[in-house]
C-alpha cells in the first residue's frame, strides 16, 4: 500500500486504512490513517495526486504536527529539498537542481504539487478551517454547518506554535473576509516552569460563528 493510494482511499470515505504501513513496518492502529510519512523522519513518497490529498488526511485525523514536520524536511523528495537546491517557486518534478532539469519535469514554475499544501497551511498554521463532521451522527445533527464557511473551526497546530511563533491569515468567504492573527511565546514563571503563551485575534463577518 503506497502513500497516494492510502490517502485517496481515506479521502474519499472508504474507511480507516493503514496508511502508515506504506513507509514503515510498524503501524499505530487508529492514527495510522494519517499518511505514510513516518520512518526515520517524516518523509513524502508521492506525486501530484498524493500531495493533493495526503495533507487533507493528516488534518482530518488531527495529525497537523506530522504534516508540518514533513513540510519542514529537506530530504529528497520534498519541498524543502527544492528550496535547498535554490528553488524560489514550485517545480514540476521532485528531481533536479536550479540549473539541471530532470526528465520527469522541466518547468521551474509549476502548481502541480501545491494544491493540498495550500489548504493545509491555511488550516494548520493560519488556523482557519471549516467545521467538518467526523461521524454520520454529526452530519445528521448539523447538516448545514460546512456550507459557505458559515461555521469556522479555528485551531492552530501545536507544532506551529512551538516552531513558527506567529502567523496571520485572511480567507475570503461569501459573507466577508475572515481574519486571524496569532503569536506564541514561551514564558517561565518564578519557579522556572515553562509554559507556551498564545495570543490570538479573530475577526468574523456577520452571519458566521466559530
């Protein structure tokens, strides 16, 4: 079972699948639905279709931290590897360097790998996402909550709070722009105990809730 196949199965509602088995001999039962990125370090092994859905699966199973850690990696293949090789835009293929093109893709300004990552970063770092039902009972109880960003789910990934320290995001919705800005800072009390302090500002248009 490869990462792309497992992510597609999970994304289209075919039930929980052991996605993590694709790159690791061990499975983690319920959380294995996320993505086959766990190995010695989180790692992608997907093409254009896999990158569209694998981060959606991670988000749906509350594994934003794994997704962000994966995006921060620089091993091949990865977005970080492109950056290390001098990229300032998305490339058509994982292979190559800034001056050497590979047979799998010659374009050095291509959207092919970008779609799923943009949604994921808006949700996990920006904190903006729609409320999504997890169970059939959720849909029956609140069938309209996901329509047109009527109900927002504001949730920032702990990894982002620890490693990024702050972000702001704006999302255009049918009811107006939604804005969120946050900063995190590690504070120590008089006894030396440390805690992460989060400050968040959220602006919602009329007719929405979060």
